[in-house]
C-alpha cells in the first residue's frame, strides 16, 4: 500500500487547466504543462490498495491500478511505466481521452472523491516518454505469417502492435491520408495533441509494423483478394456511420455531421489548410447531441470564433451526484462540465429539433425546437413550447449506427451481421469467414477508447492462436463482455 493514511490526509486534486481567455486562442491541450508532477505522487498515495480493487472491474483492460499507484507514490517511474504497459498499449491515449470508468468504480469513491486514476496514468506515461523508457519492442523471431489490419484507430493499432510483437508481419490499412482513425481526425488537438499518436506510430514502425494510408478496403482493394494475400485479416474499421436527423430542412447548406466538421479543423493543424472549408467563424452555431463528440464541436467552434454556441440534448439534464438507480460501482450518467463547456456557450436539455429554416440561397438560418418530456416511457412534445434559435452552422453529433457498408467491405468478405448491425464474431473474435477477425466498434458497436484497445488486444490473441495453434498474448475481455452500467 502506498500511503496507509493517504486517503484520509490528502484531498483530491486534479490537473490544472489554462485560463479560458488564453486557451481559446490556440489549439494546444487545455491543461497547464507539467502541473501534475508536483502533486501526482500524493494523489497516487490516496489509493487504498483495497482487498478487492473494483477499479479492475471498471476498466476493461484490467489495468493494474493499485500497483502503478504505489510505484507513482514512491516515484519509481520506470516500474510504474512497466506495470502500465503490461495491460495497455497506449496509456497516453486513455489517460487523456477515456472517461475513466475505473474512477467510477474506485472503492474510495463510495463516500469520498475517487482517486485521480486518469491523471496518475497520464503522468506516468508522459514521464516515461520524457525519460526515454518507451522503446521499440521488436520480436525476437518472425513467424513467417502475415496479417492485414483494416483500420488504424485504437483497436486496429492495439491489435497490430500485439501481433507484430508476437512475430507476425503486420500491415495496417487506413483509408485516410494519415494513421490514427478517429484519434487523428475525430479528436481535437486541444484534447490530445497529435504528437502522442505520431511517436507511437514511429515506435510501431521500429518494431516492424507496416502502414498503408489512403487505401480503402472494398473500394481500392477487393476484400476477398486481400484475404487471399494474407494469412489472417483483422477488421477494425470502427462504427463510422453517423446517425442522421431526418427533419424538414435537413438538406439546407450549413448542416453537417460532426465527423464532416471536426476532421477539417484537425487538417488545419496538420498544415493541409490555412482555413477549414467548414468554419464557425462569426456564425451562430448549434450542436445537436450532448455527448463527448458534441463537446468537441463546442470547443472547436469557440476556437474558430463563433458568434454563439448552443448545444442541444433530447434527454433531461443528468444529476450532479449518483442516484439510487445508478449505484456504485456502475458508471453513472452525471452532469459533466468539460473544458469546452467552461469556455462558454449554452446547453439546453429536453428539447427536440422539429425543422430547419433557411434563407433564399438555401443556407440554414434558424433551428426550430420544442421541449419534450417522458410520459409512460415515451418521449412526447410539450404543447406551446415551440421556438426557434439562430443557426448558421449546425453539427449533428448524435452518435454512430454501425460499420460503413457502402464501400463493399462487408459484402465482398461475405460477413454475417448481428441483430444490431455489427459484424458478428465468436468467442475468439473470429467472423464467419475463415481467417477474418473483427475488433473494436465494428464488432461491439459505438463504445469507448478503452474498450477499443481491450478489443484489439483480445482479438490479437485469437489471431495468434489461429496462426500458430496457441498464444501467450493476453485477452482482457470477451466479445460478450459489457461495461458496468445499469
């Protein structure tokens, strides 16, 4: 145990953010660089090293949280990094982007603020990079087997790194012009600067992983021919089909999916554009959807100089504390103020969009909404609550409905789908097609980055066993495992 009295003597203290007036003028991460290290050892000392660490259950990766908390408390950063990497290929991603279900399951969180597990994690990995402790781990020998991984998001990258280290020759295919999937083009720079992706890619290249960009399987290469070329294939293409809003006026100019809007802002930071083709500058912006993607749109609009930003959510505003229906250690639905919300804008709950109104040139100008409420388990409109708000740029951030089938990948492989429209797989993450496996959102449906990495690691074990007859790779989850929610 790190500090036997740490949870009694030390209060929770998180990472400090830069002033709003400063950070909305740039695209750097919102946190004050280096602000965690002076406090993080004491924060790690709050870990109780409880007899049954429920944080393990909250985290699908099975992260050894009490162990690396102990090492961080003792400032043995090298040992902490080793323990961290034992279960997680990319802790700098999860330490910045994961909503931390481990903290929701922290035993201390029953009656006190939980341990800042996420902050400890990112401190350990950042320190490891700075100290040179993160090095390539090429395999001792090659198996002579080849694997194609379709998609370079967290699931695809995790599967590729595990299989490369197991000695297989792995090529990752990405349809975009850069590696990273939604990590690259869906996550704004102010949440995670892309240097963190770039140096992991260089590590994987040094280990032997090959990367092929601007190649879409199904369009540029026939999926069946790809299967013939490789001994095994892992599909980690994500669930990239955005949920639409079929209401009158949807075809007006200025209404875009979040994944049409956000990547363009990231491409500016990559140097592809001086100004993005879609910008919030000087416009009244409405973001439909109250989740993390919606918050990303809010923060992006602030930095682009929006005249106003309004975020709409059809569900009621969540409470600020757990209620009886969301008991510990489940992940609760709580009212969350992200860094983007701190920067301004309005959030409106329990409203539904009825239609859009445009000008004579076909540009959206107003969004018409109505208040809604649940009655007998059904969502009903409240008469007399209709109104309109200015909207010159609208982003739809209402989640995703499944894997893209328009490119022919599913049909060309001959893949079976489950009842939810995801690619079906067995207990080894194998599809109905021999030698073809699926990991991440393509098989699970829209989920969290920590589940994607866990899926990639687990699918890699299934592939390794298929290729060699046995595997020593870890498999933290089964395809049927689900998060601790109610």
